[in-house]
């Protein structure tokens, strides 16, 4: 799941602005333990290729034929538009395993392409591999003198203590380059930010907290001359 989504309140339907989530009211959110996280991750699948006009009711109806679900999340872009993919947590591990086996065979309807289906863990592994590929391409481009378009993975599995989230960027005239310059010397891996975004994510090789502490001014985080909020992500 994206950052913070694990700690959703127990409701039937909940909107988080960019994402629409439905949790089965018969399956209240239990205490958050590492064992529970691992078990739930194994029962969670990623499905891509759904109609862009999909809503959470249609998603729930469609996937109910493949097992009882405890959690459905529609993935949306920065503008709040459905991206055509979902994360689904099944009640039973066997149902999650069965639908993964239907990868590229299951269709939403007869006139649509087969759905891409994989386990949650495999999805994030592929995204993490994309991060490595981008780094390798950058290294090769530097050696070969060719230009490479800036790329940041759409989704990565955030490791504990390595990612800094910036908030409250409304009205701050800043850029990825400004952020890299601010944290120069602190081994920044990548910066996920586009002009006009209200939040940003910065991944470090080492401790994000150490980097943050060293750039604070009078205990305040100042970016491009203005104060912003900064917090360390504690992982999935």
C-alpha cells in the first residue's frame, strides 16, 4: 500500500482525497503488528487494466466473484483520477493465490484486455527493480554522455528511516534541484516532486533524520526561503 494507508479507520467506505478505500465492516482493523502486516501483505493483490470509470462499488461487485475481500483501494493520480488499478486484500489466502494465477486470463468484460494481476509483494519488487534500472541508466548515460530524462518510480516500498516527506509546499517556489542542493552532501537517491506539487518525497542512502537535523535552522525546516513541514516515513 502507499504510505499511511495501513492505518485507515474502520469504516465501510472512506475517502482520503486521492484514494478511495473500502474496508469490510465485518473485518475491523486489528492491532498493527509485524506478523499481521506480513500475513496481510501475502493476501493482498495488485490488479491493473480496469475501466477508468470504475468506482468502488463496481470493483467490490466484480471481485466478490473471486472471494471475500477485507480491503479494496482504488489507486488515483495526483489529480484524483482513477489510474485503472487497485489493491485488494482477500480474507482467505487461497483466494488471493487463485486470482494471481488468473494473471492475463481474467477480463473485466468480454471486450476488454486481460487484467494484469500479481501479488502485492511482487508488485513492489518490480518497482524496486525499476529504481535500480533507472540508477544504472543514469550511470551509463553519464559515462556515454547521453541525456536521460529525469525519472522517479511511481511506487516504491519505502524502507524505514530513509525517506523524508515534505508537506505544506503550497506557495513555495521550489524545485527538485533546490531540494537536492539543500541536502547536498547527504547522499540523496532521488526526489519525487513536480512543480506545483504540495508535497515531496526525498530518498537518502542513509538516515533521513540525520540529513533533516543538519539542514534545520533554529529547529525549523526552511525550503527556498520558507518554512515547510518535514517528517520521516517509517516504511510500509
